[in-house]
C-alpha cells in the first residue's frame, strides 16, 4: 500500500510540473475534448477521476456478494455512472420493468410480471368458483328461454294460419275470373274447369290436413309437458339437471320439426295448380289493362282480346319502333308507344322529346300465311332474345314482320296464332259468350262477294265487321239486311 501511495504521489507531481511548464491552449466552445486533452487535465479533474475509480472498485465486490441474498420483490439496480447519461435516459431506465428472478425453490420473485402474477394468484380459487357458478346460471337462463321459444313453436299456429290462407286463395279464384269476364276477357273457358278441379282438390285435402294437424298438436302437448318437468327442476348447482333438460329440449325440437314436415307436405299437392291459376289470372288482367289503356284500339263486335306483350318491330332489319303487340281472336296489331327525341344538341344530347303512340299494324289473322319463331344470342339461356317471324299475304300492309318479344316466349304466340287461324279458339270461349259468335258469323255471310259500284272483288270480311271498304273505288259497303224471320 505504501508503494502504491508513493507512486500516486509521483504521478501528481509530474502532472503539476507539466501544467505549470506548458499552459493549456484554449479549446473551442463547440468541440468536445479529445483523448490527449483528457490525459492532460488539471489536478482537480485527475483527483475526481481517481476518487470515482476508487469508489467503483470498492463497490463492485460488495454488489457481487449481495446478489445471492436477494429476497425482496425487486433486485437492486446495478450502479450506473452518471457521466454521459441524460436525465430522460435515467428516468427511462428507472421505469423500465425488470425481469423476474427465480429463487432456488423455483418461485418467481421480483419484476413487473412476477408482481402481476402474484396479484392474481391469491384470488384464483375464488374467482374460478364464481365464474363457474355464473356459467351455470347463464345456462339455466338459456334453457328456460329456449323452452319458451319451443313452447310457442309446438302450438303449430303458423300451419293453422296457412290453412286459412289456402281457404282464402281458393275461394278468391272464381271471383277474380268473374271480374275478368265482366271486363271483356271471355276466352280461356277451360280455366273454369281448372278452377273447379282445384276447389274440389282443396276441399278433399283440407279435412286430412286439419286432422293431421290436430293429431300433431296433441302429441306436442305431451312432449311439452315432459320438457317442462325437466325445465322446472333446473338449478344452478345441479349439473345433471342441466344436462337432462338440454336433452329433453333437443328431443322436443326434433319432434316439432318432424311434425311440421309431416303436415307441410300435405300442402304440396294444392300449391302448384293453385299458383299456376293465380299467375294465369294475373296475366289476363295485365292484357286487359293494355287493351283498355290504348287510345287507338277499338274492338269489333264479338271480338275479344287474347294476348299482349311489349315488343320491338324490327322493320329495318335489326332496329325499329318499340311498343306493344296485341292479339285478338280476329286480328294482330302493333302499337308504337315510346319516347322519341325531337331535338338534339350537336346531334348527340337530347334536349326535347315526346311520347309517340300510334297504331302501325292492324291486319286480320287470315292474312298471316306462315308463322315461326327464332331465338338469338344468350349463353345457357341467359340474355336470349325471342323472335316472332311472320310471312304475310299480298293483301297485308307488309310482306314480312319480325318482332322481338320482351317478357314472353315466341313459341306461345305461335300456338295462339295457329289456334285463332284454325278456329279452335272459339271453343275456348266462356259458355255465356258463344251466341254472339254465331250472330257475327251470320252478319259476315251477308256481305256481297264483289263491290256493287265497280264490281271489283271484295275480300271476305273479318268476323264482327259491320262494313268493308272497296280497295278499288273506295265505296263503303254494308252487309245486306237480315231477312225477316218467317
């Protein structure tokens, strides 16, 4: 120790001699001292450095010896030098969580995570027990709520309501058809037989549906009583009762599904024909609306509407006027009904338009020589266009007529046009409207075969026409007067 003290004293003397013999040059304020300047520091700085080294040297063995004896919740922080450490960095080091230290027994001590874990461990048993009881109570509430829902479903009330709806739909069909007949739709006489068949089918099946429904309801009452006994025994502390009630409710739900499927299957036989008749009557109603809303179509005596659909008359090959195509039991008509641009800005932007509604085609059915159909475009039936193709006689307005139908199949129009041409459509009239057909045919037979003024030939008039116009001289010709009844 004496040798070390003498050596330190010699070093201090050498440092004083250097400081007095060569004064330190002034350093710039903005630059940090370099390594040589530190070694040539003043005696006071050398003393502080020596003292700091001595304190650090003496503290290290003490820290190493105290480490195994740590039993507090947080180990002591290692001593850090304050030189070169900002206050913000020291504050961050103080607040940084320290890792947990395991003791020889394996328990976690100290550290933020260790403290958090110890905070939950003392109440772990109580918390788990409380959560378990809460879960059981929630299960009890859920089972009771589920039983209330199944109790309402087991009454099968919607099936009883469905019987009432079928009663109303079946009874409404004859009234709707009678309303159509009063408005002028006198064809589709076969629909009377179809409606009568549906009414008889429902009257016979309604009894079986009602009986099956009453039987299933009685079974549901017994199943409900059994399930209610299990639900009434529910308790938050009885796990076996919870399991038994859950099984009983599952069995009740299966019985409800089976009962609904059994009774619901009895409605299948009546639904399809009933829906078809309802759709047919709705289509007839739309056809009547189109005829009655047109200001250009006037039906002749004993003439009745059959079909109507939105269409485009392709007079120019691909494009043409849009409107409505009509079919009666005597004529085929096309009425243009669309908005036409009357003024355009720079030939592109429409500035003024008007609705044009005009009867462009009006011809008797006997002027149609050939009728066909075509389908164009589309992929797998999507986007396909229906084309009605007609070849007309020399007396018609045009030689050919192609229509793109919108919303209806061209095949249906081909069938209806052929039925009109063959006269089969007259057999489809309602019974109360057959007499007017005979009267119209007798009147048509009284027209002369040639014009009485120019003796030109007259085409046979359409049934129901009250006069014809000679195409040669323009004379208006009426049928001969009906001979008096003898």
